[in-house]
């Protein structure tokens, strides 16, 4: 009786219609939540599926077209939202600090953790070749977003989700298998980059590209060649992590904080890297002033063993835990922070070093650079010893001898 008094006969059908619409929308939302992400061109690259050669435009939809994921959520909202919120203006879809992470493997996840947990960016887009892994990671981050100051987290296999990114991080690639040469690994990963870089540039023509996949120096050069971007906007993570390991080992031996040790490793992110013992200092006190032969084989305190240990640390971590990801994730987060904040901090990253220290090759290697929102703004003209210069030139030759056989077209 009370219900019949509250609702007139004329209003009852409208109420039922609203209820039916609400139930149907909830069903649609449930189906979307469990939706399987579609395959992507990356799947074909990784699984070596033979397909016809695709034009760059085929790698993703037109930049102005919504992805399946975006269309799925564009249904008419329930009555509650219409009653609760009065729309006043369209929200901004892509914030000015949007960062894309290509690859949701162990390294890609560590990078995303670094960016989100440190609050480096409020908007992340994740892209990967494997839909189930990508959706699982994306959902996991989304569920924890309330604890991270509510960042926006997008994930899809369609590259259009990367549009208008400020930084695009490439952490996708294959690992070296038993019996495979370094050149074989380079060529396989180069093929992946040649397929995805032009499309990413199309969606984010003003982005800074940060390459993390290995071998990072050669793949940074490949990215520069196929992207058509100025060299300043292509950065390799390079020896930033090697330098951090170097500083940590020195500090650990001295019993002080790693941040108090000023030191650099330059050159290749690999076995030919060059530790600059001539510049190592604490509070401006040069180690060479105390121990003139520090870092040399004649060093009676055997400090040179530290730089050899730095080369072994990466393989050691991979041997112990199966992969290395945490430290590289933190180092990449540090580089991204420099870009988004336009900080002009000087850190060692891989960049075009042709003409520096008498290197003539068109090669990417690590030197200390000031980093801002346009990428590399300055390369420091370092005062290094003749021995260190020769070691740097040797490192450049090592990289170039592999790079010269890589095809970029």
C-alpha cells in the first residue's frame, strides 16, 4: 500500500525501464572486466609468425581512432552517475607527463614500479605483445592505484594507447639463447624495433625515447636511425646503472654513503666499459691525489678489482635470481624524472658520441650528459687521462664492429 501511494501508475513503467537498463549495463561492465585483449603486431614479431610486410600505419589504428578498450568503456553511464555528477567540461585525456612503457616483462614491471611508487608520473600507458600478461599486470596496478595517489594506468595491445606520451621507454626484446652470438641477438632485437618505433613516433612525435633493451648502445643507435628523430631525443640507459654499482662498491669499502662518492663509468654498457678513476672523489678530495696509481694494475691496494666487479655484477644477479630488474628499474626512473622535471642533472647515458674523444664512428656510447625535457641538452667535455681516452676509443670500436653489420632498412 505504501509503495502504491508513492509511485503513481504512470511512473511505474519508467522506473522499470531504468532498472532494466542498469542491470544490462552492469552485465556489460562485467564482460568488459574479463575481456581478453586482442593480439598485436608485436606477437607476430616475437613468435616469428610469417606475415606480409605491413605499412607503418598497419601497426595500430589511426591516432584519432579509439581502441577497443576505450570504446568498450564509452557506453551510456548508469543513472547514478548522471544524478551524482554534472558535467562541466571534458577532462584531459593525456596529461603532459604521460609515460609509455613498451614491454611488461620483469624489467618493464620494475620500471613501472619505480615510476609509480616514487610518484614520478601520474599517467602510465603499458603495451606488450602478450595480452594475458599485460592485462594481469595492468589490473594489478589499477587495483592498487588508491594507494598511489590515483594515477591513471592504461594498458592495451594497441599502440594508439601511447598517443601524446612525453617519454616512451623501450623495455621489449628477446634474451640471448645458448649458442647465439651477440650479433644474432642484436639483429633479432633490431627487427623488433624497426617494426614498432615508426608507429610509436607517429602517435607521439614529440616524445623522448629511452631505450633499455640490450645491447642498449646499439639498439639506441637503431632507434635513432629508424625514428628520424634528432639524436638528442633518443637516450640509452647506458652506464647509469654501472656507475651506481661503481659508487656503491667504493662507498661500501670506505664505509660511507654511496651518494657521497662522485664517480663515473663511461663507454659501453658491457665488458668494455671504462671506469674513470682519475675523477673519483669524496667531498672534492680526489683519490688520485692520495693514491696516484689507483685503478691501475700497479695499485697495491687493488682498487682496480672494484671496476672488474662492476662488470660481473649484472650476470651475477641474473645467475642468482634468474633476471635483474630492480636496480635497472630505479635507474630508468631516475632518468625519466630528469626529463619530466627538466632538471638538467648530469648523469651518464648513452648518446651519439661522434666527435668526442676522437671517436669518428656514428656510435652511441655513455658520457655524462645534462638531461631535460628535450632529452640530452649537453655532453660534458670530460678531462680524462690518455689511458682512459684509449680505453674509451677501444670501447667505441667494440660496439661499432658489431653495429656495422646491423641493417636498419
